[in-house]
């Protein structure tokens, strides 16, 4: 077992706990992200509005991934990358 395997094995319980917390408190966290973004945007007088907006979106997407709210992504082991069945007739 390599170093990365050991690290992954030790971090798995922490990842599960973070995922559970994200599911339970996701709305509160996302509300806090919005509140912080608004405060920063107000303080910078809108100068960095686009960058703040982009960062807020990425933070919310990360929370959704932690909470497993999204379905499987294309290319995941559970999702086929192409439809099953025979090829379409020409």
C-alpha cells in the first residue's frame, strides 16, 4: 500500500463527516457565502463584482458536491459516456 492509499484511507471518515455536515447545514453555509460576498462587494464598491460572483458560484458548487446533491457526472464510472444499444441506422 502506497503513501497515497494510506492518506486516502485515513481521510475517508473525515470526508464522510464533512459530507454529512454539508447535507445538514448546506443552506446555512450557502446563505453565509452570499452574505460574505455581499459584504466584500460593498467594501470594494463593486470593483471586483465579477470575480466575487465567480468565486461565490464555485464555492456553492463545491458545497453541492460535498453534499452529493448533484447526480453522477458524465465520465464517472457510474455514468456511461455514450448511450447503450446498437448504433443508429443511416
